[in-house]
C-alpha cells in the first residue's frame, strides 16, 4: 500500500513540477463498449472500456476484451518485490498492462484498476501519439518532463496540461547517466515513445478498515 501511495504522490509531483495541474479537458466519457479491435480509445475518462470504477479482476477485464487473452501476471520491481498486473494480448500483441491499486469499490472488498499502460497495437494518444514515435514528432520539450521513477526509472516521463492523468514514457537509446536529464542531442538521436500511461483519479476511497468485533454480551 505504501508503494502504491508513493506512486500516486509521484504522479502528483510530476504534474505540479512541470507546471501542469492534471485537470482534464475535452469530451465527456463515451459509453462503455466492449473492445474487439480497431483504434483503442483513450482520454481523461479511461482507456477503451476501462474506467476508474472498473474492477481489477481477470474475469471482469476478460469480459471487456472478449477477443483478447487476458491474464494475471507478476511484474518484478526489485529482488524481493513484485507488482500484480493483468495483461491484455490481442492478435499476438500485448496492447495493455493494468496495475493493481489500493482503491476499492464502494462498500465492497473488490479492488479497482490502477495505472493502465498502453504498450502496443492500435493505440493512440489524444493528439495521435503512437508507440515507437520519435521525440521530435511527439512534440514535447523538457519543461514538460522529469526523470522516471520506480519501474520507469530508465525513462523520461512527460505530460501535457489539460490531458488529465495521461503521461508519456520515453525510452532513450545511448542515454548517459540516467541521473541527469538527457541532452537535446541524446533526445534527437535516441528518444522514442515506449508507453502511454493512464492513471485513474486518486480521490477514490481506500478500502475501509474491518469493523472491530463486538464485546461478548453486547446488544445491537
């Protein structure tokens, strides 16, 4: 839970540090439709049929992606820690990876989805960004970015004002130290979009603590 809270705080710090408030503008959320193929919709409201109130359960997600293989998996974070994820593979390509979260459905013990990572296939950002596109074509500058954290420690994380919690992770070939921001020459020569990440709102209620047992002989 501490790790997940840190991840949420890191996103907030990223948005604030780069002069972005994380607020979403644009069209309202479209109706939820099962995804069977074609361009994967993405906006401040979610990814394809996934919304902030979607349960982090393999059967639920399989139902939203009926033509895909949806599987539980573990992502190694370090030598003794892993993160539970669910992957969505369609036509042999991993298109989404969905993280667990510490948010729960109201009055239930069922967890909700965490970050959703768009990794490949027919996925596009709000301005047409696509996986693998170069730095210059993506249209970012370093004032919109900071060094990645956690599992994205070897990437450059970027975001635009007004797009909600959508971030863009750039991998950089032949990046020197990974401690300092890359130079313009390194960006031009080797930066490409590795994944697009949607993070659901963090104002969802965490799981309530279990009720304390009543003393013996008490009424009500």
